[in-house]
C-alpha cells in the first residue's frame, strides 16, 4: 500500500487575494505616482505651464544652480544618457533651461535653469504642497510626516546600498 500523502490543491481564494492586492507595495506606489502625475499635469496649465509633463520632474529635481552635465543628470535621475538628452532638448526648446559648452570638456555641455524654469520649479513645489495638504486632511499631519520620514529612510538606505536607481534587481 502506498503511504505517500497526496497533496490536495486548495482552491484559489479570491477574497484573500483582493484583500492582499489592495495593500501590495507596488500597487499603492503605482497609484500614488499616477495620482501625483495626473494632479500636476492638470494643475500646471492653470499656472501657465501647459507644455510640462510630470515625467520631467526627475529632471528638475536633480538640477544644480551652478549647472550640471547631461551625464551627471542622467545618473542622478536613473535614466539613460540618451533619454536625458531628449528631455534636455525638449525643455530647452520650451524655454525652461539653457545649455553652455563645458569649458573643461568641449564634448559636453553644462545645463542651467533659466527664469522660466525657476518659475516652473516654484509651481511644481506649490503643487506638491497642495497634494501634501490634501493628504494631511485625509490622514492627519503626523501620519503624513511619518510616511514621508519612512520613505526618505528607505530611499537613503537603498541608494546607500545600490546608488541612485542602479543595482536593484528583482529576485525570481
């Protein structure tokens, strides 16, 4: 007589799946990113910036007052040099930045923000403050501060281990 136990497959529990799905990190972060992007893209035209896309925020967030090269900007934003070059060209054409040949390396340029770009940065900052205020109404100031503190801590640790957006691989 065969005494091996036969594994009985348990039916898939959709209710458990739905409960877990709502709290998965990827889903929550994705929805938050979409909300923020949609909010900014709806709000900025009202503030005089109809041509700005939320996907350019990583570009703005990494600019330096004294200028920065395309390669350094791409590294900080975690995108390819080619992708960054495309964004730089678009934002230069739209009048948010300007470029100057790098004095130390004639093959590259320094990217600078101009007055319109500074106005855009203020507008984006104000939009983010509006979002933060909305979150505080929903969850309270203390919980929002804790959420931000936790996310900053996680990002710092991840970047300490891997560098900005590099070296992170999915485990399969």
